[in-house]
C-alpha cells in the first residue's frame, strides 16, 4: 500500500537528498518547511550549506512539473509541496501560528484527514515525534542512513584454534586473537602479525591498541575508524602513527587534523574575536596536548617543528571542497558529523591519502544525531566489507583508573 511521508526540516538538513529515500511513496513537504530552509540558507557552515542543497533539489524537480500538483521521482515516488488555505487550518488551540513545528503538525493532520493513504510524519526531533503521537499522528525517525552501533563488529574475534576459522565469515582487515597470537585477514589469507610494533616512540598498551596501530601503519588500508570512550588512547596512537608515516617514513606530505566545530549558539567561528589560531585553540586543545606529549617523548621542539608546515590543524569546515592527495587526515570527534557530512569528507580524498575517523558515539553534541545515526558509525558500518578499510573498537581506558571509571559510570 502506498503511503504519505511528511518531512520535517531537520530531515532535509540531515540529508538533502532524503526526498529520494521513500521508494514509490508520496513525499510531502509543508510550505513552512521551505520557509524554514529559506531562513537557514544564510547560515555559514554545514547548516546553511545543506539548506541550500535541499533547495536546489526542489528547484531541479520544479523543472519537471508543478510542485503543488506533485512531481514524479525516478524511483516511482511523488514529491509534493502543499500550502493550506486559511479555512483549511485545523482548529487546535495550542498550535501557535509562529511556531513552525506546530505548523508541520497542522499540515500532517490535514493530510491524514483528507487522504486515503496512511500518513507518517518523519522527523529527527524526538520531542516533535512525541507531540505527534499525542495528537494521534504516526511519527518516525529518518532511518535510511541509520546503523546499529550494538551490532557493529568490534573489528576482531577470539579463536582458540586459528585453523578452525571459517574465512567465508570474515570481513577484510578484521583481526584474530588466537590465545595471544594475532592475525589479520587480508581478504584471502590470515596473516600472522609480529608483536613488535612501535610508532614515534609509542607502543600499544593493550590488544585493541595493537590492532589499531597495525591498521594505522598499513599503507594498503586507506580508511580506519576507531571508536572508544575517552581515555582509550585513540587520538594519541593515531597522532603517533601519523608522525611515524609522514615524518619518519615520509609516506605522506602532510598531516591534516580536523574536528567538527559544534559552535556556540550554532554560529560559525567567524563571529568570534581574535585570529584564526586564537578562535581554534579551545576546540583543538586536546590535539595540542597529545602532540606536546609526543614531541617530548622524541625530544623534539614542538614550536620549531610546527613551523615546517607538516602538520595542519583545521576546522572541518575549511577542508570540505578540497581535493587532498598524499596526506594523512585525522577527523577527530567524527561522531558529531552526519552521514552526509562524512560522505562529503571521504569523497574528497585524493591519491595516496589515508583518512582516520575517531570518536565516541555515546558523546554526541550535535542536535538530531544519536549513537546509531551519526556519521562515524555510518561510515564504519558501510565500509565493513571493504578491502580499503579497518574498524576497531577500543574498550580499555589507558589514561588513568579515574578517567576510565568516570567514562564508565558517568
């Protein structure tokens, strides 16, 4: 049976191409959603970018027919923009006219009343879904790019007898612990790994760090995703491996370190006073802390080294749109990116570029993302069967006993 799906604005910001994700059903956009996109398009950063991209998708479809009457989509579905006349408004006292979320509820109630097909409201906003349910409106999250963190493979298995491993059940670049002997599956064979591994005077402190460093130092693995709570060492060992590959081995021309900036009040850092470096410092202090420690381990003057330009520390906003060859790219706090943003970053990788995604899916600061819908888990899930990628979950805290206990209990 065909269905109607009414999209909230945040779905279009989360994925500007979401209108094509509902198969042969009808996708309905209330006019207030377009009004909200119009207001958001002026924002700097990803918010404005994805609002403008969503608007462009509507404009392309407008060339094929009238949006008010419905435009056929290539997947067999229908896109329609609706506008209610004054006498068509539902008379619900609490639905104040200036509150767009409430207008979306009004539009959805109107469609339910006047359509024979089942109607669903699709929103990333939990509270709006709760309000919809209170009004008898079926509501759901946008599930197209959602992955399940609980079912995501940790990147390794334990087997007592490695000869009993069924290779048909293994993903490329998954690791095996056979009673303390480590192997990596390269897609064809199980390769035993030497226990001697070191990068920039840093050695792994546990099994998961060992697997992670092996993947980070492997030039054939172009994408590494590391998931772990605070204190598991994911940023520290990644920086050590990056320095090893770029400085010692000169495999890469530059190390690029970027973080998504979840800015105050949703504003870009451009509104803050001071130089670019001064604006960036609060967000990048964990990176600098790790680098300072690594340089002390190697008796290298950090200030003098940074003048060489081998390490570039950027806001993620400023590396989008670039084609980046011969670089070791580290995306820290990747759980604060949407799946669409992760795709944007990964598709910019040039020849001989390695990208490492780091983050903790349980520590998300971006509205409308959760542990299952963020870009880090999305990328790790989608690349699980790729020969170019490796994914490791780091579980053991190494910062201190207190830090590990705090991460677990708080």
